[in-house]
C-alpha cells in the first residue's frame, strides 16, 4: 500500500478514487483547479467541489476497481472506502447512512500495521468521532 500520512484518505487507492470522482463529476473544471499554476491547495479544491455526486462517483470508482461485493474487499480497499467517506464528511458533504455505517464499522475493525501506529490510532479515533461513533 502506498500511503503518505495517517489519515484514511492519505493512501494511493483513496487518492485515486477521489481524483476519479472529482474528475467524473467536474471534468475540465477540476483539472483546471488542480493545475500546478492554480494557487488553491488540494484541500481548497476539494472543499469547493465536494458534493454528494463526487462522493457517489468516488465510491463507484472503488466498486469498479475492487468489485461490487464490498464484503469481499481486503483491508486496503476498505481503507480507501473509509478515506473517501471521511474526506467528503470533512468537506461538509452529507453521507448516506449506509456508507457512514460501513465506513464507521471498517474504521472500528481496522487491522492494518502502520509505521506511525500511535498517530494513526489517534487519527482513527478522530475519524470515528467525525462519523458519529464513540471516540
């Protein structure tokens, strides 16, 4: 797994899903905002463009990538799903209850070895609280 931090969406598959979702929904407008010449940060671009459609498109990309039966997904695919949901929640997008509960369950049962296990544990607790679970 390629990852660069401790947040659920800071891994390659979540990043690819988010990128695909934003691109599917916003097309060239997303590409223009993500251009290196644009002064906006990725966080600012996501905040500006995130909506229920980008959430659905990002999750659909994960389905295309890992299969429609989410119960068969491995820990890496599940982390990507959680990352997409958490990222959208952070951006103020309402999360459908089924997706919220699935992400919450997968966060609570996460079994991945992290280099920064303590930092990941703290971040995981914040993400669980963000999704409405017990911190």
